[in-house]
C-alpha cells in the first residue's frame, strides 16, 4: 500500500522516567541532533507531571509535539488520580497513548476501556495512539493474528471514518517491549499488514490507506531504517531510545530512508 497517503510518525514514550528539571537540557540536545529535513511528525509522550515543562521547552521548537501516556475516558467528576482530555488539551497535548500493554497488564485495562479512552481523546481533538500486541505465549500458539484482529476491531469500534483518521495504531509485541528483543522486519510487517486489513474491513479502504501504523517493540537507531522500509510500518513508538536525544534523532532521520 502506497505510503504517500499517510504520514510517518515517531513518538517517544518516556514511561516513568525523567524529571521536570531534566526536560529542558534534553530538548536542547535533541534540537541540536535533529535532522535538517522534516520527514515525519514527531512527539514525546511524557508522564503527567512533566507535561508543563515539556510544553514550555517545545514552545519554540514546533518540530516535536507534546504527548501524554494515558487519559481518562470520563470528562470530569469523582475520579481521583485521573487526568481528563480537557486537562491535557489545555496544556497543549496533541498525542495521547491509550491501551499500552503495561496499562493493560498492571492496571487491568480491557478493550472496552481502551475504546472509550480512544473515542474521548479523538473527540477532544487529540490524536490517539492505540496499542495492540500479542504475548509470547499467544505467538507460540499461533494466535497472533486472531488476537490482533480482536484488539484492533475493539479499539476502533464506533469510530466514524473521519474520527478514525485521528487514530494511530501501534503494534507492540509484548515479548519485545523493553527486552532488547525485536521482531524481525518481516514479522513486524506481517502483523502491521494484518492491522491494515482489519482497518480496511472495519472502516473502508480509503480510511485504512490513510491511517498510520507504528511499530513499538524495541525500535532503535540501528534497526529503525530496516523496519521503516516495510510497506505497512509508518513509524515507531519508541521506548528506551527516546530517552537518548541522539538515538531519538537518528530514528527520526531514518524516516527519510524509507
């Protein structure tokens, strides 16, 4: 499928790392390392307390957008410890991750909650990065594609074609997150092609063609170009490498080599 119909996206996920005082030095170093040509949209998804500092540091550096790592599906009310869409958009957040495997596992978020969060984020004008992926046991049992089909179908349920175009799908095989193990480019492409096939069935060919799909399992400066060369991999959701300005910039630069 022709990539000219969609944009490359490189989104960093800092997870529970960094401090507010470290944000400005990081951004200054990233700015110096960034490639001169803009070949993709870039974002950094930071922990909630760091978002104001990140927004301030990026105020005069429009090449990188502010992102969040989660959001509450409810607009307001008695939800202690939660953060609403309005709170995020008021801070200038453009991207938000929903359904990350760590939240699915440790906070027991199911597909219904992930769908509700995605719909809320899109309605608020943010781009939702919805994560899907299989465990090592599911892969070993040959259940990868069936599991992915269900997760993607559940995530986009109820979205109109217009709303879906504000949705990015990130494939993150659980067995390759933070482990240093990476799916081969062929393995990643197989699943990302299946994701696009599900989107086509659910939302139509034109919408599926326009939606970006990211790979999110230990993409780094060394393997980014090979993964990004695959026809259905449009970018990356970057974990550990996003904490190193030079590595993050190198991954962004790799989008020019597709």
